[in-house]
C-alpha cells in the first residue's frame, strides 16, 4: 500500500463514494502484465477466460461436425477415411460434452453468480483459478492428441471392450480417459465454489425465496455435478487401470463385466445432460422475466421443478442401455421414470408461457433465442418421450433418430438459451451492446439452419440409418436426405460465423451500454458495465426477488474493511449477516498446482509409477498453496 | 411439398422401421405411430399457446395482479395434470407393447449368431447342436418364430433388422436372445447398430424369409458339403485356395481346409452379397475383394494375399462355383 | 523434447501395405546358421512399424490366437514348443530371426507358415512375439487379454519376471546346432 495508506481496520462506513472507490480499487484490482494475468483470482477475469475458451472449443467442434457432414453427404464418399472419421466423431462428441457444454455453463455461473447474489468474489477464488487451468490443460491434451493422429476413436462414451486393452489399440482411449479426469476435476471445483457462494455469500436480505432463478438452477446443477462426476471418474480410472495395469474390471473372462462400464458411464451420463440443461433453464427464466417486464410466474413451482428434475435425473440412466440385454421388468421401470421427468420440464414450459402471456414481450434478440428454445426444446422433449419407451427405443436406439433427439434438446435446450444469454449479458461483461440487427440475422440463420439440419435426421433414423457410420451404401434411400442435411449444416455454420463476427465487432466498437440497458431486475445490473473489480461499492441489501424493480434506490450495508479484501458471509436460509470474511488476493499457486497435477495425469497415461513420482510436485504445490499467511481472522 | 415427399421416401425400403414385415416390428410401428401423433398434437398445442402469448393485443401495463395470477395458477396446474395423464397413458401403451412383443410363441428353430469384427458368424442349430455355419445371410421360414442366440467374439455389436424387429446387442460375456418372425417372404436388410470399430459402417446382414418349401431346400443345400468344382478353371482355383493362405482362415467343408478365423465359404456362391453386405456377389466382385480387401473395406481383418492374375481368375471362378 | 515426445506417440494406422512393400518385406537376409541377419531396408524406411506400432502389435496378438500358436507354445509359457515368456531366445530376439522362424519353420516341429499367412501378417506376429519375451516393456505393447489371462501382460515386461527361471520347453535334441 502506497503513501497515504489507510490505517488498519478502516471501514467503508467512514468513506465517501469516490474515496471508497479508490481504496477498493487499489486492493481488488488485477494489475496488467503476464504475472498478474496468471495469478489473478478475480472471478470476472477467470469467468471471461473460461467463457471464451469454451466458445473456442465450440467452434473447433463445429468444424469437426462440418467435416462429418462432408463425408456423409454422398454414399461411399472417400473424403475422409474410416480411421480419421472415427476420431472426428469421437472428438466432436467428447469436445462438445466435456470441453464446451458443461464448462460454458460453469463459466457463465462463475462470472454471474457472485454478481447476482451481491458479493465481491466467488468462494475459494484460488480453486477457481485452478479449475480453469485444469480445464485448459485437458482441452489441450485432447486436441494435441487429435492433431498427431492419437485422438480417441472409440466414441464419446467409449464402450468397452472396444475401448479396452485388446481392441482399443495405442494410447487413444487412455488420452480420452485422462482428459475426463481433467475436466471432471475442473467441474467439481466450480460446483463446490458455487454451492458455498450461493449458500453463504448472498447479500443481506436475499433469503432463499428471493434468489434469482438462474442462481437456483446453478445450485441444483452444482449438486448434480458433485454427485455425478465421481461416477465417471471411477469409470475412467477403472478403464485406465484395465488398460495400463491389467486389472479386470471389464473383462468377462476373468470375472468382470462389460455392462459395468455402461452402468457407470451412464449413471454419470444422464445427469450430465441435466448439468448442461438446467443452467440454460435458469438463463431462459432470467431472459423471460426481463423481456416481459414481470417476474417469472410460479417461482416456487419453478424451484420445485428444478429440484425434482435434478433428483429424477439420477434415476434414468438405464434408458441408454435398453437393448443391452437387461431384464425387461427393470427396463420398464426406467421407461416410467424417463417419462416422468417430462412433467417438471413441462411445468417449467407452462410457467414461461404464463409469464409471456401475462407480461409484455419485448422482442429483442435474447427473447428471440428463448422463443426459439421453447419451440425447439419441446420437439426434443417429445422425441425424448418417444425414446423413453423401451419398445420404441429398440427401433431407434443408435440411429440418427437419437442423434436428432439429443441435438434438439442440447442445441435447442442449452445452446439457444446460451446464445440468448450472451446477447443479454454481453453489455454487462464488456460494457458494449451487441448489434440488434445482426442478432436477428444470427437467430434466423441458426434457427432455420438447425431445423433444416436436424429434423431430417429423425426420418433417417426411422429409415434405418445407424449412428457412427462413416459412409453408407448407395442402394439405400438415404442419399437425398443426407445431402440436404449436409447443405443445411452450412446454413447453421454461417449463423455461428455471423455470431462470432458480431462478438468481435461489438467488443471493439459496439455502442456503449449503461449499467442496466435492458431494465432488468437482478443485482448484477446495479454495477457498472463492465463491473468494477470489487463488484459492489457497498454490500446491497435486498427486500424482494426483483431488487432493481421494487426499489428506486438500493439500500446498502456498510462496515466492511477497505484495507484488505473482505466480503460478507450470511446465513444459509434468511441471509442475515454473520461474519466478515477475508478474501484471498492473487496467488500463483493454483497455476503451479495445475501444472503439477497435469504432469501426474499425463505421465500416468504411460506408466503407473507416475502416480508415485508425480505426487511430489503436487505435494510441493499444495504446500505452497496452503502455507499459512499469518494474519489471523478476526471475530466479527 | 418437396420436403414432405423426401420424408415419405423413408417409409419404403428394406431397412426401414416403417416398412414392416415382422411380427415384432408391426407392433412397434403401431406404438410408434401412436406416440408420434400424440406428441405432435401436444407440441402443436404448446406452439399455438406460445404464438398467442407472444402476439396477442395487450392493454398498456403488464398484468401483475392477483386475479391474473390465480387464473394462471389454475390453468398451469391443469396443464401439468394433463401432461402427467398423457405421460401415464404413453407409459401404459409402452408396457403393453413390450408384453405383446415378448409374448410371441415358441421358437421353431434356433440360430446362433456371433458378432465378429466386422461380419456375422451364423450357425444353424439342429437339436441343440451346431449343424452348419454360414456368414452374413440368414434364411428363416415365413410365419414361424426363429430364436437368435446372440453372442460376441470381440466387442459389443448390435443385431438390427428394422423391418422385422427391434435391435438387440451382442455383448461379450453374455448371451442375449432375439425372436424374429417374418410375416411376408422377402429380403430384409439389417446393419450392426453399435459402434464396433473401424468398419462398423460396413457390417450389414440380410435376413431372407422363404416359404416352407424353399426354406427346407435351402437348409438341405447349405448343410451339405461343398460342390466339387466342375470346370478346369474352378479346379485350379481350388488348388489355389488350398495352397495359399486362404485355407488357413476360411473353411470349405468337403476340402481339407479348416480355418475358422474368417467366414465359412462352403456355399459362398449362393449368397447375395459378400463382405458383410458390402457388394453384390458376382465373380467380378469376388475377384476384386480377394485381390484387394483393404481398399474396399479398409482395416478389416482379411489381408491382401499376393496372387498372380491367373491365380486370381481361378480362385474367383472356384468361389463362384460354390453354390 | 516435447516435440520428440509427441512424435514418438504419433501412430498413423496403415491398413493397406503396397504389394511392392510386402514383396520387399519378404527379402530378409539370414546368416547361414539361420540365426540373425539383416532386415530388409524397407523395414527401416518405414520406421520399424512392426516393432513399435501398437496397431501392428495388437493385430499380431490376434494372429497368435487365430493361427493356433497356443497349441504348441501355450499362452507364451511354452508346451511342446519353446517358451517366449522366459526371455531365452533360441534363435535370438531379433525380428529377422523370428520372421524366419515363422515363415520357414524350424527343426523339431515348428511348421512353416509361408503358405498360411501373408508376409505382412508374419511380421505383425513376429513383432508381437518379441513383446511376449521382452525384458523391457514397450509403451506400445499390448496390455492384458480381453479373455482368460494366465500370464503377465506384454506391457509388464514378462521376461523380466521369469527370466531367472531359465529356458523352458527346449527340445532335448536341440543342442548347440539347432
């Protein structure tokens, strides 16, 4: 601290706005330069990085899909050979599910949740930084492997024995399995931070029934992550053990079971899609509320629907295994539960429809995307009900019908709200508005391109075209539809390209946005655009679920120190203030810990001794991370 | 309109779940149509409500009053109730169809199908013991239930002939079963429906439903030993077959060959396709396959055996003669 | 170093080897006693794929089962034929010797597989057999069987485990001049 350093224990009560701003900036801001950039723990900087990286992976995966469509546009085409094609579709699925869909939702939450609950930083800020580096390392591992012809080629769900030691030759499946470890560690870290932030760091007065619906959805999602990710980590670790060390988890001849892999994977895999979908639901709720001028109808119902969806999500996994030869009675139970999850989803749709009905819709781009989401996701939900039925599924499982279904629910149900959310929150993140004209074009191209690309796949599936084929015979009646799908994919791609162009242009010289250009209700719009490094000058106090609508001027709570990073800890249910908590300043240890962990994980692809020798740098990094800093926490 | 016409083309075809000729598949198609219609109606209703909600004329202020909210509560609750009822109905329909499919009568015969990378090893059983082996082409009698015992030699495959029945996986370490019953004679194409490696795309099979007389004749022909080559070229071809690496992997019953790694070729000349449904079986395609299997089906387990052009001509004549 | 590591992991899959190359692979040059010799130069030009490439090694493992090697050599432990696992090589551990053994046969019962396998398959099988008896495991060696597993995996350096037990399954007439 420079000349004129504040005396110890200086509180914000004593200062006026301009002085307060100066003090807070000096302790919360991240300096320029490489060192500061890699040691920052500011959730906004990390969140922005996370979002951009995830979108880069989206575009890379999109290029892969265009390659696939090129190869499939004609029967017995020879653009891409079978080995490369198998790597491409595996990479497409793995990249989209593990490197884009989950991380981007986590990333949006990392940026927005602390702002929406009215606190200065996310809980466990160093863990947040660590999680980003792990995510980046996993993504680099996977893509570099693909670039050198060692990308996984066993499908994104890597069934054994195809991914096992005998039939999955080389290191391809090991790289897949280890990449899982990276991304799951990353997701688990963010989930834990979000739960703690949402439970303990809300603004005073923001009781549980006043939390924004997006924050609720991130809370439920985080619990899903915490309960589901361990299953996939067990699965991928068992696979690595089988392949590297020679265990027999999945070897039927020695007492293992091939179906064990499927159970373990899908026990994670089904909650995984809800991990992707529920945050999008939260985004849709936020956008609907803002652009109809009223809170979402049925707050309690919406929260109950979120929670019941999360709980039910763990009871559906066998619907991915309906043709594996399990007893019909057991499978039928999963038909019932898979159909049942349509009820809370339907409830949410009806609540949004009621909100739209009773409010005054303003047709800006974010709302257009949410309307597109409703149209598309309901189709996906309908086909979901279809594949939930065991007999129906015996005809469409592993065909293009399922490909159509999951793209409808994932793109319709997650990407559309995400794109709307980007248009919605871009002014807050960058301080500039995106182009409304281009936004409409983006929506039109993506909406039309999407339906033209994926609707015919339902027909292809019913007409007998299986999944994961690199080509098909000319005598089958699929060529026309496949060509149409491939051409439509170009339309879809052009929509995304236009979106990227809009992002770049608007970030450079879009019109300046004020702090609340949409007239929205939630707390993040009470900050500057982009928010100051300390988020809120003083802690806001809320008295309703729509603080910016119900009050002309926000009440604030004061008393936090300005000579060190400090935020307010409040009670779980009623959000009464409990303590002042110091927040960690920047630290380089998360980066070192991530580097050390990456070394262990990548080295262990080649030898089991890596776990032993590699644990030394990890121990060193963790010791540095947790070394006590000396200043005792004060009672408050 | 053009899109509609293109859509309709999916309704025909030998590998279509909508062009059904099997007892199972017929039940499944009924269920599918029911569910599709119900779901389409639900979707349309939601879309109509959405359109109205977005486009209706409004008074000036947004309606946030208790009266409107109460009305909305009733309507939304009713909608959720209706959803639950529809879901329950579809679930019951699904259960009913499951029972219909599984309730088909005793099997007239049993066929063991073993999935290999990337072809189908078919063994006809007689009284519980293997009778003869063939590959990729299964004949069944019309109107009678045939039970397939599904096993895998390597990775997970899936047996799927959509015109006849739903699919069933072939999982290493377990034996799954699938009952097939064709109601009309015909050739029904199927494909492996679980990603099994590099040539998953080219792992097709055909199920041919014959009337009773043709079927018995086929069965007798297949279980007999191979025909002796009649022409000199075919005889020379047999010598090539036995002297080159061919006989180490393939078997032609009635000759000293005993290879079990690759498909049984005893009656390969009687099959419609070769290479697991890849090409029509003609002398030319046989020759092309033998000359260079790796270009036609890259990564499959048949090596490229160096043959002179005379040897190739001779061995393809021999293969063609194995009716 | 990173690039070297990356280059080492790079494993392009070649499914179709040109007939000209397979003809070259047949031209191994053996010493008069049938032990050791020079591999064809094409082997080096290709980067010794049959020793290092995991795809070729795993194909070799499947060929071991398919061509009935177990009937004389067991699971590698040896029976009527010598053991591979113990790390004792009657004709030396080089690829050329093993290829010659499989292709031309050896005295005391090893049949010639020249007319039963293509030369490319022989090289794949030879590369695999090398890993069974390897004293130091290769990274690209296959791992445990997806079947009954009765001996150490090829990537666990089986010979290092059994080497000290001495040669197994040697025919009593083998003598100094096989």
